C-alpha cells in the first residue's frame, strides 16, 4: 500500500510536476515498500518528466529501460531523442538502445549501418554484453556460428565473458567445431558440472537433449586434454544413462582401452574391463550405432578377452555392415573372398560387401573389386547384333533379341549369351556368368553392375524370362538350335 509521501508524489506527478514525475518514476523503476517494481510504469512517469526536459529522467531511461520495453511505444522519435540525450550525457547503455531502434527500421542504409556499428562499438568497449553480442551478429554471416571470422570471434568471446547466454552457447559450439578444447572446456565445463550436481541432488531425472550432448562433449574434450579419469567417466555415464548412444560408445572404448580400430591406447579407464566395455557397446549398438557393433566385433577377436569367439565377432561385423559401417563392409568382403573355397557363392558375397564399402568411401575396395570381378567390355558380335536388330526379329525371337542385348551391355561371349540361365545370373549387385554345366570350356565369372542402364536392362530381361525354362529343354531349344537361329538371322555377324 502506498505511503502518504508516495500518494503526494502521485498527485503532484499527475498535476504535471516534473520533479515529482522523476521521483515517482524512480520508485517504480526500483520498487519501494508501497509501490511495486514496474519498468513500464516507470517509463510512463520518467517519460513525462523527460518530455519536460528533465535530464536525470533521460539518464534513468537510458541506463535502465531496455529496448524490449520501448519497442511497442508509439512516439519512437521522441523516445529515441531521450536516449540520444542520455548518451551525450555519458550513459553508454543508451547507445545500445538507439542502435537497436535504428536496426528495427528497415531497410538499413550503408550510412545508417555505419552509425549503428559506431554506437554498438562504443557500448561494447564499456563491457555491455548485449552490444558485444549484437556486434557479433552483425559481423557474422553464419547464423549458427559454426564458422566465424576474427572479428566475429572477438565479439562473441567478449559477449560470452560479459555473461550473455547466447554468446556463451555460440562460443561453446564454435570452439567445439574448431577442436579448441581448452576454450570449449572453459565455458562448457562449468555448465556440465552444474548439470551433474543437479543430477546428484535430485537423483536420476530426465535431462534435455542439449544437456546430454554437452556432457558427452565435455567428456571427449577432457579425454583429449588428459582430464581427470573419474570426471570423464562420470560425464559419459550420466549421458549414457540418458540414452545417448555416442556416450555409451565412448565408454565402451574407454573401458576396453582401445581406439575405433581396436588398437590399444594408453588413455582410458584405470584398468581394462572388457565386461564393462561390452555392456556399454551393446547399449550403443541397440540404439543403432554401427561403430559400436564394429567395436564389439574387434573385442570378440581379442585373445585377451575371456569370451573370445570368432563366430560372434563375425555376427557383430555383419550387423555393423548392414547398418552401413564402411570398414566392417570392407572386412566382410575380404573375409568372404578368403573363404571362397568353403562355399562357391562366397565370391558373390565378397563383391556385395566390397561394393557397399566402396559406395561408403572405402576406396581400397575398388582395387579388390577389379581383381575378383570383370567389368563389361564391348564385344563386336553383340554390337553388330544390336545395330542390325529389327522390330520383326524382336517380335519373332524375343528371347534371342534379349540375350544379344544382354551381351552388348555386359560384354558376354556368344556361348555365354546363348546359354546363360537368366534367373541364376541376376544377383542384384552383379551378373553371375556360369555356363560350365553345359559348356565345359567356359569359366565362372562375375560382372559388376555399375550403371543404371545395366541394371534397367537386366531387370527388364529377367522379367521377360519370368517362368521361362532357360535350360536346353526349354522353348529356346538346345545349344545347336540356338546357334543356328543366330546365324540364320545374322549371317554376316562377326566371329568373336
């Protein structure tokens, strides 16, 4: 309840007394026993005093009334004048609000922009964090601050040191992207420690995704700067408990004391524990992490692991490969090729995995693919056949026409084209050419499917032969009949 003195000020202020308006505005600005703190009400009374030329009222407005409060006020030009007068009288924060008002007026001319920067720099040099952050925003061309030039980085750092939360977040993200772990930990670790303390006080509770990611990154940064082992584990375990797959993966490597390639490293838990490593890696794997399954495959190969099992290792390797892990795919391809004598179809599996690995960036798979498979090369007889193919031939002999087209696209010899079992040949990722059962002088070979045209032709021809017996007892007849038909339709076809 307002006191007698405050009621007196209110009457005098309403009567137009600038001194009373100033005093009343001050009371509302900071609050009193009888009057509540209200910045908007303070602006009303201070503004009435300022309208009558009260410089102290203008100073109070410039120092304490932020832009958010005055942005919706109708008389913007008069209010801007109060802030400019406050700025002239030595209130640097007023310059920040003037700059914000000028920025709100679009479009901003080059001359106006120069004035804005000058106002902000003046406020920024007085350690006003909002001005420093606004300067960083003006200087940056990258909204997420993933990249910064020197000028942007300088003002972001200054704003972060002044306690601007957005600037601190931007600097944390930028330093992480730059792998500047020292700067990252300077700003991120205190936040992470607060999260851990809250977790310890309140027991397990749901953390937001941003906090969990911060714990993970702080653990990685500490591990890369020889931070305390206990702190690293605590950060990762808290993040992993909140279902962060990367944290669980890092913990797995940490307890196994190995890197992502299975090589032993010095950094890690106090003592190696494959049991704990397997626990966390399985959690990460169950959450869809291919590299966790690959790490499990490496652990199950280790002689020092009591549960060593090459069969389990291969299962984990296949899981990683199916989830798109390039190195796992390459190793699966090499394993299938080394074991090709165990099963004739292992070379098909080898090509399948090596093609997957190549598609995911394992360039060494290309050399191996060239070694174990063939690439389609033009063959004169099939090229001639396609050049002299007529609609009448296609209509009357569709199977022969399809075989010639297949030969032209995949570079098949004449016996291969005429005798190939189309159903067996289409392996999806390669063409299996194996006519040894009906043509003894041939060899089994695999031709890579590299182009969309090859795939389209193969799919179309496979559909044409659907439910058709491609064998010698089928509608195409035996090998001699097929040869005769080819020679009759194309008498001048060149020999191979």
